[in-house]
């Protein structure tokens, strides 16, 4: 048994969960935030048999898209008489970060 932990951008989470459910997988969704831009993320916990891990990762890859955003960096510290307008910086967001962990014991409590 494996635990797939997928951290995805919030805007991709609904599509990913829907795709997983259509394929018979179930996930626990935990809202999270972080990263460079402090964007909303979703962490999905997906328990699967070891031979199904590649299929789950394929679904994550197909459902989560990387995007380019332009952000304004913090204004630099300048002398009072100086004026400087910072140029937007291109950053990549989205996609997914996936961890696959061994599960020593799994038990569903009803």
C-alpha cells in the first residue's frame, strides 16, 4: 500500500479530484497555502495499491497545469530623491508536487 501526497494549485484541485473519482480513486482534501506567492493550494492524500501509483501520477500530471504569471517585486529601498519603478518578474506557478510514501498499516474506522 502507498500513500500519494499531491500538493496542487487550488484552481486545479476540482478537476483532479473529479478525474480521480471517475477512475475509482478516493482522496482526502486538505486546504493549504505556501510557496513563493503564498497561493492557495490543496494537498490530496490518496491511498492506493503500489501497482496503481503510476496511474494516479499520470492523472495528476494530466489535470494540473503549470502557468506563467507576472508579479511586481517589492519596491527596492532608494534615497528619498530617487524614483525607481520595478519591472514585473515572470514566475511559474501551478503543476503539482507529488510524494509517494510507504504505508505500514491502513485501517478504515467506521
